[in-house]
């Protein structure tokens, strides 16, 4: 015979979890437009009630909470680095992998989704990253049904660099036997289709605008993240309504790698140590060396992508500092 003593905070978090499971048990599924919303509000309202009780009792409770912000795009544009750097803020947490709930695991329900999140306090904001979310209107509708007020983040990149990054990724994963970048550009999809797919950001962004107010989506550039990560991260933190916390000395330029990494001597480094290399940089999968590109191929890519880039800049009333555009 033995007894187990639980803190009030643990009991409250367990209660929130059991309540979520009860909601799932009572529900007949999530096909109805009201089911997901009801499940969400039930789980969140109980979490808020628990948080209020803990504030009164002085407890610093930690529970797994549904995200209040999503990085929804784009692939090969630095979304992993962006999320990692955002979580340097003490008030931001998030899973360090793509959960893919709204596209691949939607049928598992919100309770499953919540269980993929790290534990957090009521003061902290949970952010999740799956770049594929921006690809279809159906997925975005699911996100809107989940939370019409959620903050959305999209990171984009110079189409030329994005194509080079995609090629490097294909080589690293042994997905191509092409000896050169030019050969790879002619494999599978046509040259033109590959260029358009990697430069037509606007059609996907307009899907977001068809559901959400424009001020709920922030669009940032991977090139700005590389050039001045502290400024860009502060910009996104401000968009998320967070207090200022990131100073310039959080990042240092790594001469060997050729880009900024987290300063290993900064107190914030300890919170990310398990996700970064010893030098404070992202894993070797990030920042891969890009192939050489011939002048004719470069000009063809730029000319094909230029109309898409110009229309993007005009629509979002911003022009990023991208070479060739």
C-alpha cells in the first residue's frame, strides 16, 4: 500500500487533460462545423479557469496548451530557424518538429494536437510550425475553424536561393542523381513549373487573406533573418504581442558558417542547447552549401519568376532586398 502526493498544479493540469478526453469521448467526430470549435473552447476555457485559480494560489502551473500562433509557410525558406529563434524568448514555447495536425492528423482531434505541445505556463505563448499549412484553402479553413483570431506567420525567400536550397535538400536526401543544378532543374517537373512553384508565394498568401484579416498574417524574409536576426525576431515578437526580450548580443556571426548563430555565452542559450550544435548554430541539415549556377540558367529563372515577385511586392506593399529583383 502506498500513496502518491500531487501538487495542486499537477491536479489542475490533469483535470484539463481528462476534460479534453471526455470531450472527445462524447463527440461523434469532427466532421460537423461546430464540433471542433466546441471542443476547442471547452478545453481552452477550462485551462483559463485553471490558470486563474493558480494565480490566486500563487502556483506556476505548467500544462500542454493549444497554440496561439502558427508558422504556416513556406518550405525551404528558413521556417525551422525562425521558430527556433522565436522560442529564445522566455514567453514562447513550441514543438521542434512539424506536427502537421491540420493537414495530416486532423482526424485525431484537438486533444491529440494539444498533447504534441510542450508544457507551458499561462503567461507563455505556444507556437507551432508546419510550412505545408499554407498550401491549400481546405487546410486554412480548418485553422480558421480552430481559432479565427490566431496569429499567422509566413517566411518567404528569394526564388533563386530557394531553388538552390531545394536542390541541396534533394542531394542530401539522395532524391536526385543529377550531377549539376541545371540537370536537376530539368528532371521531373518542367523547368518553368519548378520556378513558378518556388516563386508564386502570392497565390497562397491570397488564400490566407480570403479567410483572415491581413493584420493577422505577418510576412518576413529569410534574407532579413540571415542579415539581422535580432531585429527580425523582435519584429515578430511585437506582432505576437510579447514584451521585448531579445537584445543584439543574443546572436553572433559565425565566420566559419557564414551566418548568425545563437551566442553560446548568453543566458538564453541554455534553453535551446538541446536543439542547437555546440557552436550555437542549427543542425548540419540547415545552411547546406549551394551548387554553382550558370549565368544562362540564372537569367532564365529570374525572368520566369520576376512577374510573380513583382506582383507579390505590389500586393503586400513591401519590397524585400532580394538580389536580381
